[in-house]
C-alpha cells in the first residue's frame, strides 16, 4: 500500500510543476478548433456533393 501512496504523492508533486494555459489561450485554441472543424466539414460536404453529381451524370 505504501507504493500507492507514494504514487499519489509524486503525481501531486508533478501536477504542481505543470504550467497551465491561461483562459485566453484556451478560448483562442477552442476558436481555432471550431473554425477549422467547420471549414473541413464544408469542404468535405462540397466534395461529397460534387462527386455525387459527377456519378449521377455518368450513370445516366
């Protein structure tokens, strides 16, 4: 059991060394992720629509 206690003490000590990002950094990163996700979704949607139309024309 002493190893379990040691593990938690060491984990807590390591977490105190972590430099956590500021709120502004987190908000900025979230905005980048949301915008890039929307852009990629739109591009993939347009590609899907385009390929669908091309295959419809080919299959006629």
